[in-house]
C-alpha cells in the first residue's frame, strides 16, 4: 500500500497591514491664533461696513457717531448673539450699526481660530461723511 500525502493546507489569510498612526495636528501657537483672529476680525469689519446703511436723518443733519458692537459667532459664522456694548448718543447710529451686523453673511472661522463660539467687539463709525 502506497501512502498518499495529505492534501495541502490552505495558506493562512494575509495579515492586514496596520494603518499608519494618525498624528494629531500640532497645537496652534498663540501668535498664529492671534493672527488668524486679527485677519478674521478685519474681514468681519469690512463686511459689516459694506452692509452699513446711513439713516436719512443723519444724512440730512450731517451727523455722525460711533458705537461698539459686541457679538458672539459660531465657527460657521452664524451670529449667536449681538448687541451694543458702547452706544452712541444717537439712536440712529446704534440701530444702523446693529442692522449692518445682522444683515451680514459672515464667513466660517479659518484654520487657527477657536473651535467653538467666540465673542467679538467691533467699533463702528456711522455718519453722513461715510456715504459715497
């Protein structure tokens, strides 16, 4: 009697390669965050200024005033809250500045900005001399 060799064993399945470890992005430096914040705030100021409508009563009386807005934005640029931090003595100035902010479509935070909501203050000048 001739012994027949046993059938060959199937090869073991290949071991999947381990994925390369994902390295976390290095933390953003304070200077980089401040630079991103400064650029973003400048962009927001330009957008609000572009949406500023000078009230006719200020134009007629050649009046102007300054106020400071305070507002909180979500990282996607959505306005979460808004108000007047330092009002002008002229209600029309305060209303025009706040209306300009609320009418603005603000961009999302760029890389380097906080990952959660952030509060901003923005001085706004409203006056007859601003009208083109």
